């Protein structure tokens, strides 16, 4: 057993910013199942939303967030996170993160601010069109240079260790993590009284997603098995503009492009978005994704198009170099032709239920970022609020851990048992795992996508509950591998999404059902909270 003052599961903006701050107080283990740089943060293109200009205000940012969230954002949570944005941005800059600048009217360099859907002001800080990669690179470099932070790469967190699971006669709390060393096959027992989940989202539960392969909902599944409350899992955000090309199925085309004047058009060049919302292509994501879905179904075409060709070619190449170069690899010159796009699963607005400090319903466990549900995003996340939430709430979480479980406080010396594999064998046929993985993702895309019905949800629930039994049998009979663990987590999270969606008898934000197409504030202006 290895003991740390803090254990962080995940190495994106939430986990690394927490670790860098926590290292000033004690030892930190950062567990990550792949290379530390392989995170949802690194894939973020658009930027980080934060009030920075005199034309903008905290009140305006709060109002935009509340409007996008469709009545489910608690205003005090939104106001706290938004108001704490500027000092958090300064911390990122102090850690080496570089944001794009331009010269103001006095010829002085100042932060260049973009605008995205749902924002009434320019407030999105960015680094070209690879903002997440810039943040991830700089935070990771700072973490590697800190001798109080130990990065455990290629270590898959299997489950949280709780006093309840160990049948200990103490109040339920989290006391550590079991983690699989993927290089050796050994399962480590990692002990800490302060565990932070920062595992990102669950985009890979869907067939088409903008997320990296690591986004398999691990944190939500672990917290659920540990007895935590889970909230609002029905609100899955589909990004409206994922590149439509057979060679590149998960490449995001940032919303910042629409903020700089790109327009959504159909095959004939018709700008269709104003027929759905007066804000046109800059409407919030739930509205734009549903509009595209409807246009595709109405016309029978496989995609719509995003057109920025009216902008100067040099500007496009300098502002969106990654998108320009990536599209060129599949023979699409975005300075000359529109980009074929379709919606794809992008962001999990629900997650482990927490307060604004990241505290969960289980003592000793905090959750921050996409894995968590503070309420900031409500029923639909406002663009570029996610990175802001990660860096702000992780700071709140550190303060909360030090107050609730001071480093001077010593819990009883618990005898935590090592992992026991029991009488298991190696998985004999990986094809079974791959088949189940594929089936989950296809049924979620077909039955629990942008538009839902009660019958579709019932069909999905029936099959998922059967799959859960099959996967549980695999888990107990075979030696754990990363493939088996991801499948176990995927089926848990898929079932949580379906069960949450089935409970909400209305359409709100990202949850749209043909059987209840209207919003019902009288009965459903509340969170969907599920407990074991």
C-alpha cells in the first residue's frame, strides 16, 4: 500500500491545476490511464470563457449562462464560478499558458477575445484553435517539474476504496483507490483521505463523438458504484459541427469559427439557422444541433456545411491553423469550400453531484470538471464554460479538503486489504468485449441521441440491463484489463443516461423527446438525481 496526502484521478485542467496547488501542502499522486497528455482538455479547441473587457460584466456572463442552461442553473453557483474566473486565468498565465493577444487602440498588447454561441459579448480567451492543447502542455510541464507530484501514467483506476465496501464500522467515506498498472498487470492499493475525481466525460458511450478514446465515463461509474449521488445524466451535449468525412470521424470544428462569422448552410447554400432561432448560427448548442438534425432528416442529405470562405484566406489560416491543416489532409480547403459537418456527442452536462467546492455525497471524495455536476451547465452548457469550471472549482476543492480533512488530522490506522484477483483467468476472447462495446455505442446513438422517444428509451434500457449482467459476469470471471474495465464503465454510464432520460417527462435543453415536446416548469424545473 502506498499513501499520499492527495490522490487525483485524471490529468486534464481540473486534475493538474488541483495537483499544482495541492503540492504546496503535501504529496500528490496523479493517476491517469493513458499518457498524461491524453485528455479531453487537450482536445478543446475554442477557449476558456472569462470576463476580461470593459464592455463585458459578470452579470452579463451569468445571464448568458442561465439562458443557455434552460432554467436548471443555480444562480449562486454560476455567479461564484464566473466571478472567480479572472484570478484563475492569471494563475494559468503564471503557470506558463499563453493566450492570443492583439494591439488595442493605444497600440498596447491585450488579450484577444473571441465570441461563441450563446455569448452576448466577446469573452473567450484562446490560443489559435488549440487552446486546450496549450493549457494541457503547460500544466503538465509544471507538474512534471514538481517533486511533490507523482504522475502514475498507464494506471487505470478500477474502483474507489470505501469504508462501506470494506465493511468497516466507521461512517461511510472514501479512503483510496485500487489502480491497475497496465504495463505490469499488477493492481496497486493507493491510500489517501482526500481523493479527487477529474476523469472527464463519457463521449465514447456514443458511436459518433468529438471526444478522445479515453472518455469512457470512468469517474461517474466509480462514484456510482461507491454510492454517490449522480445528477442530470440525461443532458448530453451534441456539438453541432463535427467534420463529416469517412477518414476522420471525431474531428471537432470549433464553435469559435461561427463566432468569427462562419455560417451554417445546406447543400444549396441556404442559411437555414434563422428559421430556428433569431440568433442564427450563434444560437446555443442544443438549438443548433437539433436544427441540423432536423435539416438532415428533412432533406435526406448526410450532412450540412459550415461556410467561412467569405473571410480572407490569410485570416482563416492564422486564426484556425489546426482546422485548416487537418481539413487539407482530406482534400478540403476551408478557404475555398464549405466544411461538411454533422452533430456528434461532445459533453456530459450531468455527472457526480457536487457542491460548488466539488464535494460529493461521500466524505473524502471530491469531483471536478466534466465528471461532476455542480449545476453550472444546467440543461445545456454555454460554450467554453467547461475549462473555466475546471480551473475555478479545483481551487475551491483544495480549500474544502484542507478545511474538512486537515493534514494534521489523523484518521484511525486502517488496515486496507490488497486487491485480490481470486480464481480468475485471462480473457479468452476479446472479440466478445469489442462486440459489446460496439453494441452499447450503436444502441445509444440510435435510441438515446439528439431526439428521443419513450419507446426508444425503453428498448435501450432493456438491452443495457442485459448487457450489465453479461459484463458483470466477465468482470468476476476474468482478470481485469483496461478493455474490460472500460466496457464495465461504459455500460454503467449508458444505463445512467437512459434511466435519467426516462424519468424526465418534458423537453428541456439537451433532452428532447417527441412524447413530451414542451418544457414543464411546474413539475420538472429540478435536477434528476439518482442514488443506489
